[in-house]
C-alpha cells in the first residue's frame, strides 16, 4: 500500500499496488500470496523469502503472516489436488468400462507406482525424515493417488527435548517406521482406497525392481493376491546397463578397445529398450 498526501487539502490517499484476494475466507494481497506460493513450490520458507526481500529493499512478511498464508494456500491446494485426482479416476473408470476391463465384475486398470525419499552419503549414510509415494493411471498418465509420510515434527521434538508437555498444534508426523518402508505403506494405502475413491481396482502394477512393494500389496490389500507386477522398462534397462558396467569393471578380458566400451554398452542398452 502506497500512501500520498495532497499538498492542497492535506488528504491522505492510499493506493493499492496489488489486488485483494479471498483465500480461506480471509483477505490477502495477491503479491503476498504469490511470494509465499513461490517459496512453497521451490522448497523454501519464511527465512528464504525474508532474505530475498531484504536484498530487494522490500519490507518482508512477518513470520506469523507467512505461516498463516502457507496454511491457507495449503488448504486450497489440497482441494484442487483432490479434485484433479477424482477427475483422473473418472477417466480411468470410463476407459475400463468402455473396454470391458474387469476383475470379479469390478472395473480395473493398470497403474504406474513409484516413491522416494532424499538420501545422502558423505562419510555417513543419511535417510530423510519424509517420503512421498504416487500412483498414476497408465491410460490417462494422470495422478490417481499421492501420499506423504513424515517422521519428524519440530513442535513435538522441542517439547520432548525440554521435557515439557506437547502443546496443542497441527502435527505433521504420521510415520514412525523406517524411511525405506514409506513407499510400500503409501502405495498400499492407495490400493486400499482405489474402490472407494475411483470405483476401480488396480490389477496391473508397473513399477521398478523393488519387490517389497508388490509383496506388501499382496498381503495387505483385499484383492492384492491377484495384482500382477509389470517390470518398468526404464528400470530394467538401467539394471541391464549397470550389469554391463560391473561386468567390464570386474573382468579384465572385457576391457579395452575390443571389449565392453562405453559406446558399446550404450548401444546394447538402446537395443534392449
């Protein structure tokens, strides 16, 4: 908001440089919404935004305002994601019904599953406290389910460290197992919700070479024993290329100009794909 005073009548005039938008039943300037949304999209936070604004000589948002906007934007994004998930599910359902793809008289489809968590190795092994898993429809190539597992909550951690009661707060911790098992748990949850969310069963699952996810689906999902695993071609080619490199490294007879050179391994991998 820019303010100016008239030199003749001394009237104070306020000029808004950004539109006021309603977000979660509250009014916020579009510039503030854009600034916070930008930080959310790039993995930043209030401190990052403050540093950027200071370099631009712009008064930064207060911590309270940033957190409030972040929560409001999160609620809107959650509604939008849910809307898109259900729309993608309807497309997959229509395709299954149209082509009579069923299992036990329930429309079924093929899905692509994957998950991950950040991992670092610099003189020690490190697994992140948060992980994500996704399920895509193979026909629409659109997202059908997404889940997040988080092993850490700063508010809970501070309370435990100070030996004080945990205050009432919005806790994001929803996982206490290992980071490696996050993916399986998220994918299993998505399979269990497939019928209630989309009226579908995920009977064919395209994924990487990790057999633990398929095993978890078999033993935990009501229709899981009939779910078939389809190996992802990209992961298969990647494993094949890694095998060739290991073979060339461990066997001197495969080295050299007439052996398994980098160009030959690349040619073989392309041929396999």
